[in-house]
DNA sequence: CGTACAATAT
DNA sequence: TATATTGTAC
């Protein structure tokens, strides 16, 4: 036999959510001690016990930074790409989970890029981002339907569902032919999140799994703050009586057999 | 908003 | 190289 189709899986494991790397997107970012070490400060003095429902994306990986030829050329060699151009968006399983969750609770009918984007309230995310991903997601669903093999995972194509396989797909996605009128409309609002770091990935930097070097003093620990605070004033939406407790995402049991898959939204029925 | 195509990364 | 993913244009 030849090699299994674990090709992507091998890589997948490598990119697996390292607690350190994956945490930032979850709830607790880092310990206050580390925050101090990294010269990070809490905006609102949120204690570590207060998990901020920050749907803000974090850099998927913080590669080590070394001055590669970028010596003290203070002037001249500026990089406008950091503020003008936006790096490629990396759809992490968690981010996709959020995406799927939003769509699931919006309903296929309302699952439009714009709505999804607003519901996700992910700082930095644009309609184009969601639209592009939505398109691919639809193809994934369609493909899955065609291969609706009784009972199992149609992951026979390791080349179309890398990310999608990380998130469970609601059943409602497979039968848009439902009856109109029974749409689940969940007036989910996005919590007014203040400017915060967003996704941003290094265009040409490898994001290889870097073991936590957090224990090292900030000798040179100048972490990149590639933050393009694209704070978009949310038009107050419709009406938000109670801010939804964004449970945020959880680790999907993709590689972990026995992980529970929670749904972000507290609503199960409609 | 949806689809197609192109660019880029792996 | 080919494939996958994302961005951008239509």
C-alpha cells in the first residue's frame, strides 16, 4: 500500500492548536504575568477571571522575528504593506466554527455574507472574506450531499475539506429546500468590541509550529503588533436587549477522539 | 449577493 | 509541479 491519505492530516497535526497559539482566540488570552512580561496591558483591566467575549482574531502563529537584512535602515525602506495591504486571511478551525455557527443560526436564507460578517463581528473580517469562504463552504456542502454516503464521513477528499472537516455541519445546511417561513431568525448581536488585534498573517513567513518560547525573557521579544484596527462602527444593529454571551469556540474533536462539540449559540430550537 | 478568475502559499 | 486557499473582479 501506498501512503495513506493522511497527507493533510500530518500537516494538520503540525498546525494543530497549540494551547499557547490557540488560546488567544479562545477566551483567556494569557496570564497577567505574561502580559506584563510582554508589555501588554489590559484595556479595561479585565481580570484573568473575566473572559472577554472577544471574537477578535489573533495571529495564527507568532513566528520568531529576526532582522533579516532589515538593519537600521530607518528611513527609505518602509513597508506600507503593513497598513495598506491586508495579508491573507487564515481561516482557522475556530474561525470557521464561528462562521458555521453564525450561518447555522442565521439560517441558509439569511446566511448572506453581509449578515454573517456582522454576526460574526470579527474585527478585520470583511464581506469579501466571508463571501469567498462562504462560496467554498457551499461547494463543500454540495459535494457532501452528492456523497451523502450512508453513515459516514465523506472525507474521501482530503483536498476539499481540510478546514471544513473541523466543524460539524448542521443538518439544516443540507436541505435548503425546507419550507419558507420556518426560518430560524436569531437576532444575534455582536458585542461592542473595542479595537483589538485582528488576524494578520505574515505573507511570506512560515507559520511553523513554534513551541512556546514564552518562558524566555523579552530580550528581543518584540512581538509584532500587526494590528490594523479596522474598527467599524456598528450601526447599533436592530435592538440588543441583552448582549449574547458569546460562548466562543471550543476545540473541536478533530484530532481528539472524544471532544465535545459545543455550539456557540445558546439556541438549539428556534 | 453570487460566481469566476487570478494570485499566492504550501 | 500540482493542489489548496484566499483575494479580487465581474
